[in-house]
């Protein structure tokens, strides 16, 4: 269904371009500084759109490669080192959490005796 929608959209776009081309066949003078030419208006407009699209493609491609290079350089940079005191604090906190978890999950001596009596 998605392909059918794309096909219909493509056909509509082609029809619009064809109508646009038929309506804009009047030759217009284009001055390039050194030479002046007379081309149909549709050629001038489509040429301008094509050149604009090409420039946008080139600019986004350059930006994409610059971003990839920057990301790659950041990946190769050494990671920031933690201060020894910070590491010790984290270790103590983790050790304490593990000890608390172990206390709550291990049955006490009294609970073992009750379980044995039953």
C-alpha cells in the first residue's frame, strides 16, 4: 500500500511539472555578465531549483562528514578519570548496599530454628 501511495504521488508530481512546463515556455533573457542568452522560463526555474538542491546536498554531506570526524575524535579521546576519593566513596556505597541486601535475604538463626521445629 505504501508503494502505491508513492507511485500516485510521483504521477501527480510529474503531471504538475508537465503543466508548469507548458505554461512557462516564454523565452526570457538571462544575463551571465559576459553573455546574454534567451531561454524558456521553465528551463531557468528548473535549473535554479536543481542548482539549489545540489548545493544543499553538498553542504549537508560536508556537515555529515565533519560530524562523523568530530564524533570519531571524541571517541578516541581518553575518558575523564575519576578522583580516587570518589571511587572509594562509590565502592563503600556499593559494598554497604550489598551487605544490606545480604542481611535481608539470609534467614536469621532464630528463623532457622523455627523452620526446623515445624
